[in-house]
C-alpha cells in the first residue's frame, strides 16, 4: 500500500493567518463606519407618507445586518488567529517528532 505525502508550508499558514486577522479588523472598521454614518443620517424617511411602515421594515433588517457584519469580522479575525496557531503547533510538533526520531536513530546505531 502506498501512502501519499503532503507538505505544509507553515510560513504560508502564518502569513495567511495574518491576512485573515487583518481582513477581520478592516471589515470591522468598515462596518463601524457604515453604522456610524447611517446613525448620523437619523431617520430621513420619518416625514414621508410611508415613513412609519418603512421604518418598521427597515430598522430590524438593518440591525440584523449590522449584527451579522460584526459577527463576520470577529470570525474572520478568529480564522486568522487559528491559522497562526495551527502553523505554530505544526512547527512545534515537527520539531518534537524530529528530535524523537533522531534519538531513536542514535539508540539504534548503538546496537
């Protein structure tokens, strides 16, 4: 039976982790700016004939979108941190396994 192999480039994992974390931060800032800008507008529809109905429909949908955007920003950042942790753990595991194998080879050589 033949087993396939794979290579893990931990520097790429680390870099992409940084990119995801940065993307989450940028997305969070953009979301906050949008929320602040829309809050600054108030309710320009309030004096319109359909203002009450529009506000009843728009406001909960807007708030739900804001909640989703905030959640997405956090999740993107968390993906980034997880990728960085994965790279660090892989490097640590690889170093540990290499040390163990070198110890075994050294012991076998003494026999």
